[in-house]
C-alpha cells in the first residue's frame, strides 16, 4: 500500500504535521551540518555519524525549537556537542588536533556561513570545467566508501601519485571557486 | 584564498594528507601550527576542507556530471525499518536517511515525504570501477609530449616520474613529442614519435595505427611483434623502426639484427613472411580488395627515426648542468643560483659581487616569509620563493634586492627559471621577477607576470607594457630568457620561453623585436620584487625563482637553446 505522505492509524492528531515540519527543516540543514562536522573532524565517516546523532537529538528536542529562528544554526550548535562527544570517545592518540584548535575551527563567521551557497554554486560550475579524466578521478575518490587508496589501486596508480593528482585538482577547484566568488568574498 | 601560493605549499600538502586520511600525528601537529600562524593560512585551510566536505557530500560529482542540482529536490522515502545502530556505519548518502527512519519508526509513522537536498540519485549514477586489464608495459620517458584521447590525463610523467603503468588494450595517442614505452619486464622498448596512434596489445605486441616508432628488442625477447594496418613485423632480437602512413601503407627499416615482415591478410590466410636484415627497408602496401599484398624493398635511411632518448638524470640534463654551462659563459656578469647552506651563500652573486638581501614591501610582510630553500625544478637545485601577501599582494610581501646598484649594460640578457604560483587577485596583479627603478618613469621591469600570468616588460612607468602570448600556467616551471638592446630612448626586447614542467624542448619566441619606450633604469636590482612609483618595494613575485643570470650581451637563440637543452637533455636520431 502506498501511503506515503499520509497519516496512519497510530498517528496522534497533529503528529504528522509536526513530522512534516521537522522533515522540511531537517532537509534544509543536512548539508550545513555535514559541512560543519567535516570542518571539525575532516573525516566523512565521522561527520556522517555526527550528522545522524545530531538528527536524533534535533528530533528529541524539536519541542524546544522556536519557530522562525534559524534551524541550521541550532542544528550546528547541537552538532558541535556531538563532535566533542565523538572526540571524547576516541583514544587520545587518534585525536589529531588539540581542543583549542577544534574550538578555533568551530567558530564560523556569519559571513562564511553566508558564503556556503555561493561557494557550492561555484563548485558546480568549476567541476564542469575539469577534464573528463579529472572528474572521473574526483567521482571515484568521493563515491561512497571511496578512498584515495582504493582509487589508486583500481587505477593501477601509486597512492602518492593519486594523492598528488587529487591535490592538484582540489587546488584547481579552489582557484576556480575563488575566481567565481571573488566579488562576494570578504576582502 | 591563495590556492596555489608557494607559502601554502606545505600547508596544502598537509591538508591534502588530512583529507586523504594519510596524515601522521607529527604532520597533524605541524599542520595545526601552520594553520594557527596566520589568518590567511586559516582561511586557506578552511576553504580546502570545505571543498573536501562538499565533494564528500555530493559524492564527488557536485551535480555537474548529470543534471544541475536543485536545492530542494523531492525525495520520497518509505519508512518502515527499525533504528539502525549509529556506530561505525558505512558512510553512504542513503544512510543519511537512517536517523530519520529511526525517528519516524519511533513515532509509528510509516511513511513521509521529505523535501531533501537530493544527492542520492546522483551518487547511484557514479559508475563502479571497471574490470581492470593487466599492466603489460610502462611509459618510462617523454620529451615534449602532448597526449590526446581518453587516457591523455593519465600519462603525465611529471606526476609519476618512476613510470606510468599501461594496460593491455590501452590506446595511446601522442599528438606531440616523443615517448618511450618499456614492455613486459622491460625487455622490449618502443620509442613512439608524434603524431602517432598506438595500442598496447599485450606484453609482447602492439598495434601501430599511424605514425612511427622504433623498437629495441634483446634476443631474450625475440618474437616481439608490431602490427600495422598493412603488416605484421616480428622481431628476431634486434632494433627496427616502423612507420604507418595515412593510406595505411607501412615502412619497416632494420638497424640491427633482423625481422620478418608479412602483409596483413584475411582470416585463414598465412602469407609467407619476408626476412629483412640490418640496413634494409621494405614497404608494405595498404590492403586493397582483390589485390595481392606486396612487400617491396626500398632504400634504407630515407626516413628519420628516433632511436634513443637521453638517459634521465643530472648527468645528461638538469638545472645543475645548466648552472655549469652558465658559469663558464664569458659574458656572465651576475649569477644567482640560490644554492648553499647559509643565507649568505644563497644570496651571493656568483659572478659580480652584487649580493642580495631580503626586503619587505611597503605595506608590510603580509604575515608571511620568504622561503630561501624552495623546491626547484629538479632534485639538483633549490630555488627561492618570495612571499606575496593576500589580499593586497602588490604592496605586501617579502622579496630580495641587491645591496649595491645594478648598472644595465647597453646590451644584456636576463635568464632565469621561474614558477608562477598564480594570481588569486586576477586582473591588476603585478608580479615582478627581476627589476630596477629610478623614479616614477625610469624603470627596468625586466621579467614580469601581470594579471593571470602574462609575461610582459616595461622600461618607462608611463608607457604601456610590452605584449606577449605567453601566460604562465600556475605551478609550472619555465625557462625564460629576455634580451635588451638599448637605443635612443627605446629598448628592443626579445623573450624566449619554454615550459620545463611539460618538457618543452624548443624555445618559443614570446616577445619578438618589440621596441619599448624608455631605457632600463640603474638602481638596486630587485629579484622577486619590483618598485612602485615612489621607488618603494612593491609587486612581489608570486612563486619561486631560480638560476637568475645576467649577461652583458644579447645572447643568440642557439646559445639559449643550448641552455635549455642542458636542463632537459636532447634525443638522438637514426644517424647516431
């Protein structure tokens, strides 16, 4: 039975509307939260985990959400705590950076948050300017479960060479993004 | 953000290691130190990590590979599963729904419609890595090579100097230059000369569709076979060359030993092979319906084949070799090699006593430092990387300047190796490699990159820049030589350029007999910097410089080409 989108027998009155509202808000902040977690953790797997934990906390605390306030900012605040919790669970040797450093990274400026969409749009444009081979390399590296090592092995290239190639592509993309957002970047 | 600025070389590499999951704790500590050192470094780091995050989120395609992204694509999600344990799940975008699944399941809602920043569909379209054919050969050396075709971007030897694996069935289309391929365990070697189209069949044979090649095959690898549209050439332990013309006609010439040559026939037909001995050559006509294929003798030596490429390494071509040649030149008057263990040695003028010192631009350092031990073009040299601030690069940074005045001779040449890091500020960027300036008008902007890296010159502050077609590619090394002949209130300028990173073995004339208004000013010599209208330090070079040589003569093209050859080495032809 296709009952997608409709209330079910066990739903309380108003519950489906609440879920619909939550889902809509959640959909608008997923990328923002993931990018924020990546900013602090630098690992897609860790950021993924933080995103999921954050989503659960957001649902549990959704009653505290003030309609009209910025949902993404609230979500990032919760994500920050989830990042710290994840770091605490890791052995000290696996924590690459100091707490002070993470604190420094955790302070996005309003301007940098506003720039996210501009940089994302520029990235789409810039990806289109890559050669087919470079795009293929990026796609292989960033596909789910992709890693630099697995890409190197599948292409028969050295890990070092693959890392160099990816670094070169990232630098080219950064330069392209910079050119395309230059008017909007802070001086 | 300065994506490729040299001051971020180390920062960039460490950040890349972090994003690749390859960073060590010691490297992480170093990275933390670098990032916290300046706001520019922090901005660079965050932009790099953000790019990495965006690509991770989008599955690498960012939407451009298929359809443009819409921020609010509608994804319908059927919810029926119990909660998935959150710990250590595989990171796939579809899993991002898992938490929502749990939420909905907990509230007994079986389904919902979610407006979602859709990326799931795109990720599904990323093709799985194809089955990979075996590696049967390696690309081991190229000279001035430009590749075309689907594998072109994977044939850059500068990214993997130890050799590039070539797989069975791989097509190579060499549009320019020379390329050496080692088959199997390295026994048989083929030198491909552009334009050529060649397919690696397996470890013992290849198909030359067009162009020419020379094969060197030791006795133990006898049987190595080159196919062409018209012929099959089987080696018997020798050195031979094959050329395929547009008509499909093939020529085979044997230098050492012998081969057998047979015309290509239809299925089931086995034409008798012809033996071709050393010093002999044959032509095999293109196959034609109803016409018997023929193998006819022709005069040997009528066609030039490249028989060997120079051995790699500093003994045949290197910056160190250039340095030796330059040092012996009788017209050399100043020579900055940037070699040595101390700053005093690195900034020493090896010929004229015009030693250099670090100077800070008129608006300050911009938070950076000059790198006196930057990586040079090859292992035989080190370079100096001036620092260019960002933003406001034209007036912030650190460069070098001579401690005494430089008096430009009536005729002189400035030769150097340069690496332009790019210009994040784009138009309006003035990045000066070598210069003098006396006042607002009298100047000698001898080697300059403006805007996005265009090579220009200027002798009068109020005159227009000279023009050239050369725009330096960020991050790549160039050999540049500019000659200046002073006339009556004007200077005639010529500039020659070769991209070393891409192995360009022939100099390009970038500026030809352009007459610039003004004559070179006498002043302290700026290296990696210029001077503004008030003769304050300005316009720092973005990138690295090496082997700056000044001669009191206009060197001819032959001499300059020899200097380039000293760096890259030269191939030898069949008259060897």
